[in-house]
C-alpha cells in the first residue's frame, strides 16, 4: 500500500499515477469516504489541457482531515463545516482579490509573532501546507506572492487580460495568415476552404511570417500559439496532403525533395526555390486582379473576363440531397456548366447537356455570346483570363478567334492570360463553391430548378443561360490559320494591329519585362480573313434514351410537375435531332464587327479648367545677395545627337489623353529641354500649338514647355515636307 501512503503525504505530487501500474491496489478507504478526486486514473486529453492551463485539482473536504500535512495532522481536529466555509469564502473571490487575501495573510501572520507565521482555519492554528490545501492555493502561486511581499509589495496587481480580449501580436498573426492565404491559396469549387500549395508546411508558413514581421518594434507569437490560432480561428485555410485537382509539378517536386533530403544546405536552397516559385504565382494572381480592378474603375476603356468550367459530377440531374436506394444505378442526365465573370458587370452560367464536344468550339461560341450581349458598351481593350486546358482554351483556335476580333476592329488590344498549372482557382471557383454548397442542401430534379439554384447561390446574382448553338469554328478557320507550335509553354499573349493585320506577341509570365515576337515563316496568326461563315454543329443525344428509361422507371419517386417537365424535355430534344438544319447565316462575329464600326463616336465637348495646382518642371532659383542677370547659355548638343529644331516624342502623365506627344526642340540647357508642342495625329499633318495670352483677349502665343531628358523616349527626327510623321516614327509609336 505504498502508493496509498504517498497520496496521503502529498496528493498533488502523486495524483497522476498511471492506472495500468496500480490496477490491483486497494483504494477502498477513499471509496468509503467518497473521495474520488484522489483516486489514480489515466489522464485524458482534457486533463492534460487543464494541466497546461495551470489548473489545480482541489481535494475533497473530508479527505483533508486525513491528509498528512505535518507531524501533528493539524487538520484532523478541524470540523468539515469550518473547512467548507474557509474554502468557499476564498474561492468566491476574483483572481486579484485572492492574491490580495494571500498578501494580507502573509503580512498578518508575520506580525503576530515576529518572523514566525501562523495560519488559521476556522478557530484553529494550522501549518502552512494545511492552510494552502484547505483554501486550494497552488504552492507555486503562494511562494510567488510571498516573494513579492518580501520585496515590499503590499497590493496585488491586476493580472491577465479582460475576458475575450486578444493580444495585438495574435491579431497581427491572424491578419497576416489571412492575407497570406488570399495571396497564395486557391478557392475550392465545392467548399468554403482555401487550399495553400502542397509544397508548404505549417512550420514553413510560420517561418515566413516571422521573417516578415519580426523586428525591433514587433514580436511574433510562438509556433505552438500560431498553430492553435490557425486551428481554432482559421480552420478553412488548409494545406492538403494531396490535391483533388491537377497539382503543380514544381510544387510536388519541391515538396518531395525537401522531405527526402537531410543536407541542411540543400534544404535551404530548395526552400529558396520554393519561395521564388510562390512569389511568381502570387505576382500572376495580383496581375489578374489588377486587370479586374481596371475594368471596374474604367469600364469605358477596359473589359475583364474570366471563364472556367465546373466539375460535371456535381450537376447531374435528377440531383438528390440524400441519395435514395432507387437512384444508385440510375442513368442521370449529365449537365455541363461553363461559368464566366465579367468584372464590374455580372456573372453568367452557360448550361448544356453534352450534346456537343467540349472543346475550342464551345469556348469560342460562349465567348462570342458574351461579347454580343455587351455590344452596346464594348471598350477598346479586352483582358481575358482562361484555364490552362489545351483542349478547350490554350490552343490555336481560340488565339485565332482573338486575332480575328482585333483584325475586325472589335477591340484595339486583347491580352490573354493563363495562371500557373495547379494554381488556377480564383474568384470564379468561389462562385462554383457557393453553387456546390447550395446543391448539398437542395434537390434539383429538372434543368430549370438547377439553373434557378445557380442564380440564387451567389452574390451578385448570376444569370443562367441555356447554350442553344455551337459553331464548328475550328474546321471553318483551319484553312485561314497559320500552323502554330510551342504556344503551350507560355502564359501571356497580346494581340494588336500592325499594318492592318493582327500581330501576336507573347511572354512567359506577366512579370517578364520584354515581349517576344513569334518566329517562323508566317508573321501573323491569320493568313487571311474568311469570306464564308462557319456552320452549326449538330447536337448528339445518343444517351438520352437511357436517361428517359431511368426517369420513367422512377416515376413514382418524382413529382407530377417534374414528370411533366421531363416528358416535354425529351420530346423537345427528339424534335431538335430530327429537325436539325445546318444554318450558317447566324454567325454573330461579323454582325458584332458591323455594329461596333457603326457605333457613333462619343461627343467630345471642349471646356477649360482653371489651373489651380501647377506642376512646375523648372522652379525659380534661390538668390543670394543681389540678383544678377543670368548668363546666356549656349545650346548643348545631347550625346545622342539631339540639337535645336529636332523633333522629340515624350510620355508625360498629365497629357496622357494626347497621343502621340510631339514637340520641337527650341533650346537645350543641361538636363532640361525647351520644346514647342505640335498637334496632329498619326494619319494627319502636324502644326505648332498655340495658347491664349493671359489678360489679352483674342491674342495667342506659342505653347512651349520645358521637359527633362528622362521624359523623352525618342528624338532626332524631322517631319516630312508635308508635315507628316515618317513611317519609322509611326512604327516606333505602335511598338511603344
């Protein structure tokens, strides 16, 4: 019974004895006296959590009377009522009041008999240990307060934080982790979760936070606290062991190499490569959202569109929230959703039932429908964000369609961008996620209910559209299309006019500074414009009879209203297949081009704005002593050969609406160039600009200004005899 004796000597020291080593010991004494708190038992996770929080288990009152506190067992003669009263009076106090009570007892007992202290429970003097056990005061707490009293402190300080408050460094960590996830994580299309790249670990995320936030004026929370905050406050941010979608090859290779290597230097360099890769991915996403923001702020200049398809397994109908037994082997109608977000305008969902192959023809037809819906307000620049799927998006047919749009002058410039493979989940996947969550809680037995559900799942409310026609664009455009290869490796493409033909340039990433021109025997993606129109693809409903037999077999489980819809649906599709006509007169691209060409130009009203804030390029000098006449400066010829009477091209922000900006050099003084502005355009002649003379009505003077060498991007040319720009200067303006 040695363990029983140890529990009596110091129950706090031996309260964690493992039950597996003492299963045959006799604890009948404590069972008879009702003291289950001192029974050794195996610790649970809650017990360990309580211990980490510093919580002490208080002994039962009747157990206190037999605890070995000192040689005289001073608690054995104290009544249980007195023990209960003393404990309750102490435990009902707040934490600071309990600390103050301990301080008062230490001072009072010390003053009673010199340096000898006495402790009282009820009306009986007891030893210090008995007093602590009765009131439930941890030993460490008592001696910490006693040391403060010996140091001269007689008032307890308020400790801890107000209930519900959070430390600033914890709030900083929360904000940092949320921002980190917004920069690097992808939206899951079927849940609210944000998935970080699989090459990361929580420890590496913490190390990144420390490197960014740690400084002389700021501190970071510990790793354990960071993991706790992540687990409790931001559970929707996760690092998956394996992705359910296509993974980034670079992320997978980096993860495998970092986990397998034991060389610290190799691991360090691999982590640097991982950081570089993730920063590149972040830059690509930031560029996409920058394009979206430009379209929202200036809808008359920019149009930003992102297109992607949703997982088809989620949208098969009839869809049940709880799958009944009869639906296990049921042949359902496969439904495809191609989503599009036009930033600043709205979201759209195009539904079909796989009656056409899902490739570039469906993508081109859907994009054309979106543009035709917006024909009244199309700007001159289009930003298009697509998924990296080569079958549907990243192919020469879609690129030829964009070149077609520029050559028909529907747009002045188009920029096509693709995100990294495995890092392509953006705001459109967030829309799919809301639709997937809606489907988890709602049944859809018809196409109409599915489309209505899509319209009600997301804010702003998207628009559901049935895809009725798909053009055989790929077969139609092939004879007019230059062969193309190597286009799958790059992520950014730009289409602009050059000498009446669309020129395509590319670069690997948005952060790559220089655009590269295509190589090969053909200079342009479109050899010539087609003179005919594409034909419609014939819909194929070969599996529809299987769906019809399944629906008829489940008639008793489907509402009468829904059965009427299904019967009408099967009849309509059967008629479509029988009455199909190859009509090639409805191709909307040429109609869209004619509409844009006939659209009236905006009314430009001239007006004058008072010049209140003046940007002075040359400030007056500081004068010391008497003002003297400035010495006449001789024109200085620039190293590049610039001299007076030469023409220059500038790019001043305040004249961004005027393009190109052309001036004639009057004089050169060091870094400053005094020029006379000219007015005109690339296709008209140029003449000097004038401006009204202040205070002299009806009189004008030459419009001159001083610019710096840094503001000039081309110099050293002359106008033609008729005042036109030379061809080489026009080409330089187009390239710029």
